[in-house]
């Protein structure tokens, strides 16, 4: 049975991870948070939305997987393991 993944969730989650990676590179390169350019300011500003988006997408994926499994007990076991 082929996997029935929702591609848009994976795409948005990947974009969030790329934005966070850019921000982490900025931190370790020594550039200040406000940044000397609008591009650095924008990436810093947009990363404030990344953590909530990532948590929302993780919850959405868990919900969809729970729907596929059919029971809360099975989902709880899957998430715990």
C-alpha cells in the first residue's frame, strides 16, 4: 500500500527548517540580530513564526496519522515509541 502523505505539509515544514537553518548560520557567523541589511532583518523577523508553524504542522501530522490508525490508543503508542 503506497504512503498517502500530504505533500504540502512536508513542503511547508521543509521551508520552515530552511529558514531556521539560515537564522542559525547568521547567529554563528557573528552578525547582529537586527542585521546590517534588510535581508538579515527579514530572515530574523520571519523566524519568529517558525517555531509555532513547526509545532502546528507536527500536531497536524500526528492528527492525520491518528485518523489513519483509527484509535487513540494506537496513536498514543506510536507517539510514545
